[in-house]
C-alpha cells in the first residue's frame, strides 16, 4: 500500500496519526492491527511527508491579485459597518478592509473625518453615517 492508502486504512479503524519529532504517533495507542502497523513502518518516510503536507498549519502562498483593492473599495462604497453603522472604510493595498470609526471608537477617540478633519458634522444618508463634507456636489 502507498502512503495515502495507509492513512485511509488507519482512519478506517478509528485511529488518528500524527507526526512528532520524526516519529509516527497513533491515538489511541495499541489500536492499530499489527499488519497495518508493519506497513506504516515500511512506508514511514512517505507517511511522515504526507502528514506534514496536510497539516492544518501548512502555509499556502496565494498569488497577489492587484484588482482586489479596487473590488473591495467598490463593494464597501455603498455598505455601512454592521457594528457601528458608519460608512467609513480603510482599504489596504492588498484589499483588506477595516472600519475606521470602529477602530477610533475602540481606541477611545472621537471619529475624525480624514478629508475635513472635523469631529462634528456627521449625518445619516441612506441609513449610513458619514461626514457632510463627503457629499457629492449636485449640478
């Protein structure tokens, strides 16, 4: 049997394997049939490699998506924060977003508009709180 088949057989008998310090540890101990334990010893290196590659903390590197920031900003443009009701977002170059009002309130500060630097003049438009200076000019 190859390493994936061995791991399937181990799971089928209700045993969990983990790799620790180059050793295979079975839980519960003593529950592996002798023939399966012997097969695991014969394929130990491949089983250890397979367990290491499927570990929950194994890191995957995802490709950078330069359009993610634009998509996130477009999505948040009409969205208010579910926690505070404000529509005031910071979008990082990677496209990760956080609510500026929540971070200011959590730090014990009064939210300040980044455009006009005022702490007053907030209004609710379409159910979203925002600074009056950010209104679009009507023609």
